[in-house]
C-alpha cells in the first residue's frame, strides 16, 4: 500500500468491481475502505472480511477472505492476504440463505454461551413446517426461491 493510501483508494474499488459479485460491491467497498481498515486495526491485531467472488482468469469463483494486519510495529504499512475460503464457508453456511447451517448454528451458540456464562439469553430458532409439502406442490425451484426470502435476503 502506498504511504498515503492513494493507490489503494483508487485501485481497490476498480479491482473489487471486477471480482466481487455485484450485490456485495457496496458493502465490500465500505468494509475494505482504508479508513475503515485502519479503524478496525486500532481495535484488534487482525481485521478480516469475506465476500463471494466471481471467476476471473486467475481466480476461481467462490468465497474469498481478506485479512489485514500491520506489517510491523511502526504501523506504517498494512499487509493484505486474500484466501479462498469456499470450502470452509460452504461447510458452515447454507448456500441459498447465507445463514449458518444447523451444525454451525449450534456450535456458534455453544461458543457464545460458554464465553458468557454470567449473561442470560433468549434464543429463537425457527423451522419451516411442512416445507417438503411446499416443494412437492410448487417444485424445488420455487422452494429454492422462497428460502432466501424467508431468511431476509
């Protein structure tokens, strides 16, 4: 990254527009903006974000994660590493809704509860009753279109 960030500020949106799926572009620009990254690195050692990416000449389509950290103690340069996390992401998230799958949901809830034993929680988990009947009546494609709507996408 250039010292004043000018190369990053101009190139990141251009590259991101080609790589990231369109509906995530605005969120990606906000979360990867230089000022936002620096603000996050003031809070913690690493800052990560991930987005679905399209296929380009040297990049497979899938879920990509960017990890930001300072290169050294002077905090004058930021190191950015991009990793393909498609396999990890698909193991934890439902591809249609983007929500945790059942196993990941319970695992993450357990981590939160174990880390916050002194706090009280109210938890809500929803099941869609007779969804198979909906799929049988209207077809699996209609069911696939309905699930993201129910998930708030």
